[in-house]
């Protein structure tokens, strides 16, 4: 067992546990404080034969799919939105530069 100053690794984890286990030398994983898991968000799984654009639009529109990740087309919807906003921004900058 590896020792560091006054305690071993096993005793360090035993003291970090919430309560002592029944056996003094054993480590009980059930006593640890854990962050409770939250409920899974809504996810609308699309079948494999759905196309890219129909998959992005079928679960509430492109904004809902992109921001709430309601189906497996979330990353694709973000890329489409990126190109859309880039085109609008580029058009505005082009109009301001030519004026």
C-alpha cells in the first residue's frame, strides 16, 4: 500500500465517506455523497429513413431542435443556423459598406 505522510489512500477515502462502514478497514461505496441525477430531457428519436431537413423540422422546428436538442439532428440544425446567421450578417455588412 502506498503511504503519503500520515495516511494511506484507503483510509483517505474512508474518511471522505459519509459514515464509517461496518468493517473499519473496508471502504463502503454506498456511504458517499453523490449528486442526484436529474430526469432525462425530452428526446424525439427519428427513424433512419427521415431526411436531414425533414428531421430538423419534424420535432418543433429548427430552433427547437438546435437549442433544446430534441432529436439526433441537433448538431446539423446548429450548422444550418450558423450559415443562416452568417449570411444575414454578411448581407448587412455588405449593405453598410456600399452605402
